[in-house]
C-alpha cells in the first residue's frame, strides 16, 4: 500500500504480475489519474471493467496500459474522451491488420519478377 513520509509525496507501487485484478482506486493510483477520467473511458467503451458499479468494478492489467495510453493522448494532443475512444479503436484495428499482414507475408510465396 502507499506510504506517506512527512516530507515526500505519496508513492504507489503496484506490481502487475502480483495482482490479477484492480479496483477503480488502484487503477487510478497506478495511472496517476482521477477516477473521473477512468469513468469517462468506461462511458465511451475505451476500457470495460468487470462488475456493475464503481464499488464492484475490477480491471485487468491490460487496462493500465490502455489508460496510460489514453492519458498520453489527452495530455499531449488534448483529445477529448470521445476522440480517445475513436483513436484507441483505430490503433487497435491497425495493430490487428499489421498482425494479419505479418502472418500472410510469412505464408505467401515470394513473387518472381522476370
């Protein structure tokens, strides 16, 4: 759990491999963001927790990476939550297409040029 020293700010260490699930508060601490920002990501479908309410939501380790990427888009490019959802979806589609292309290239016969 986070430790507080009178002269230093709070530091949270969460090792992804040790915790299979995270609460809203733990995800917020791990990503250095507010629960409200995470709620917006959920509202737009960028991340999808297990559970029916904020008190029962559980997040996976992958949600940390997604939330951090969303934060970079928000902070660096000033993209709003709807734009983040769209950008993240397009990036995921590009990654899937790259993966498919790699597989096709491995199995395709080389073209012979005369």
